[in-house]
């Protein structure tokens, strides 16, 4: 497949689907809300948790414009991990075991994405990992620090989907615009 976007955006190792979607929007020079509004005009993707996976129709549309297979996007969702540990089909469960809920109300979140400031700092292009959405990941095994889920300045949950296009990357607080790579850490 080939991308019809001005700037093709590859999916990075262990990258969370929503992380890629935000990075893709920023690379195209638009807000994530604008990109998803153009892709899926009748679906308010950010009012729910897109990492729990999207319908085949939505993924097909995305695959067509991005040049990335729909199955690759599904693999970047929480569904593969949750399917292995759930005792019932995921479609019957409102809460998936061992996955961190974001607590969405409209586009606002009550819980933020977890992150390691050191990983975000070392990334050539910062991104959020699938493993950081799993409840048993409370620390970064690479840097031996606790994962954070809030901005150290304003205490807002980490919500990269609310970033404006001009920020350039997703290691920025969606509320106060503080660089999350500069957050203090607590050693494990």
C-alpha cells in the first residue's frame, strides 16, 4: 500500500494506536480532532477510547489513506493483549481486565496515558507504548523509574489527542503545554 498523505507516518515499535493517530495528525499539520473529523465525519473517535480498537470500516478508511494495513492498526490496539487475559469475549465486557481505563467524558479524560519521561526524551520522535496502557506496567523496565500519567506542572491527565498542530510532537501537556520529557521521576 502507499500513503495518500503528504507526510507518511510509520507505526513505531510497540506504539499505541492513538499515539500513532496523533502523530499522523501533527505530521500532516493539523489537530488530531481535525484529522479524525475528515477521516470519519460521522464518528467522534476521541469521545471514547480508540485504543480498544475501531470497527473494520473505520480501519479500512484509515488503511486506504495511510498506506498501513488495517490489521497492523488492530495489532497496535489493546485488543490483542486483552483478548489473551479476558475470561469472556471482549465485546461483552465494559471494562477489560488489566487495561487502564481513560475515563472519557466527551474529549476530556480523568485518567491519563502513562509515560516514561526518559523514553520520551530518548525517542527520535516521542510516542506512547501499548505496554504503558497495561495495568501491570507501573514502572519503566529500561530506566527503573515509575511511569507517570499526569503533567508535573498542572496535574492534568496526559491527553495527546487534545494537542494543537503547532506543538510538533506528542510529549507535550494538552492543558498547559509543558514538555513532559522534563518531568521529574521516582526510582523503582
